[in-house]
């Protein structure tokens, strides 16, 4: 579903290959992947402040800069052989915080530049995006897969960058239109993920076990009925032979 539009799915392999040398170079600095994660968080906070205060070009540059540590921390983890569940949990959590900061800065800008009601739009985007993240996390906890959809996190960041650039160049309400488009696409993504997980759950191991158990019970009942019928026929046959002997 939407695989052709997924930046993460389509370009993940080539990007990982391209940043692998950077990960090896960062290993010599003594930095850890967690350090890069917190650096990205700090830059994201600065970008939110810049955007909220109306300095959109600076905010755009900082948004791009904040994405770089998030890109390099995985390469550094592989280069230092320090990939761990704790690091993955921290990285995922900071991604959610970063998204909240960025959309909060945009809400601040829209409230100042347009009206307070427009600030609701980025918060709506944030709310649906959190549903997408929850769907993936919950599915993975159940042993299922919820990746995919028209607009994942990478696409959202790219779309916001385009909106910030157009708005900074003087295209009125460009950022608002980008946010409306994002809201529509991530809503579709949420539906896609729900359908994907719902379909998988029909044949998931737990469900399959229940199906197999019901099937076994049906077979047992049929076997019992067949055994009873067989014994009944045997009794009838024995009675018939006994009656013939007496006659």
C-alpha cells in the first residue's frame, strides 16, 4: 500500500549505504548514537523557535539540520556495533518529541500570521500522525507489521520543508495548503495501516490457533459420531446373525 510513495521504504537501502562511511568517520570522534539523538532534539527545538518567530528560512535550514543526526545515528550504531533496543526506543521517542516541537512552532506561526483558528490545523496533523505511530507500535507488539502507507514520517518532513520554503518565498497560505494535504494523506495512511493489520490479524498465530482448535474439536465430534454409528451397525449385524441362527 503506497509503497511507491514511501521514501523510507524506497530509499532506505541506498541511503543506509551512502551514510555508512559517515558512521565509520563519526566512530572516531567518540560520539554515541544517543549523543546524536539529543543533538537532533536540540536543533529541532531551535527550528521550532525560529519558525514560531516568523524566521521561516532559518527554521527550514534547522529542520534539515535536525534530520541529519537522525539519519546518522543509525549508521553510527552499526559502525560501533551498539545497536540496542534501548537506543531504538530512545530514537523513536525523540522522533515523536521532535515532530511535536516542529508542529508546535508552525502552530505558533500560523496563529500570529493568520488567526488563532489556523493553529488547530498543525495540531490535527500531529494527532493523526500519533495514531499512525501507535498503530505501528501496537502491531509490532502483537507480532504484526504496520509499516507502509502514503505518508510516513519522512514524507511528512519533506512536505513541511516544501511548505516552509514556499511560505518563506512569499506564496501566501502555502503552508496552510500543505498542512491540509498532509492531514488528508496521513488520514488515508491511518486507514491503510488499520486495514493491513486487521487483515494480518485474521491469520495471525493466535487466531490460527483458535481456528485449529475449533477444527480439532469438530473432527473429534465427527469421530465420536462415526464411532457410535459404527458400533451401532456392529450391534445390529450381531443381532441379525443371532436371529438367523435361532430361525
